[in-house]
C-alpha cells in the first residue's frame, strides 16, 4: 500500500481529524505511533466518495441546507436552486469517473 506523503501545509490537528475520518471510511489505515497508508489500491478509491462523506451535512449554498440552517428569502420563487442542485450532482459525477490513481502526481 502507498504511504500518504507529508509536505502539505495543513495544521497537524486538522490533518489528524481528516485522517481519522478517512480511517472511519476505510480509505486509510492508521499506524501506531502515527502515520497512515491507503487501505485499498489507489485505483479503487474515488475522490467523489471521499468528498461526499467529508462534506456530509454541509450544503453547497444556504438555500440547499435543511432545517434551521436553511436561509433563503427567495425560497419558492428562485429557479437557480435547481441549477445548483444539478451542478452539484455533475460535480460528484465527474469526480466518480476518476480514481485516485488517475489523478495522483
């Protein structure tokens, strides 16, 4: 399995939270004492899967939020909302076409 390379500018605590979520998703395996490796070959990991889970519960824009987080004065009158939903779906559909192996440096 390929190691996850250091060299990004993320704060250690932020990176630890991301690694923890990726481990819960079965994307990485953590190692005692620190570090992580991919849990599956990179050609079996798709960015769309990862981003969907990491962004779960966070709306693209306020008008797409649910419950008390929803804040739109044009609700029910705006036709942009449906375009935003379609754009978000197209975004994930494109990410689902490409594996980590196909986009890694």
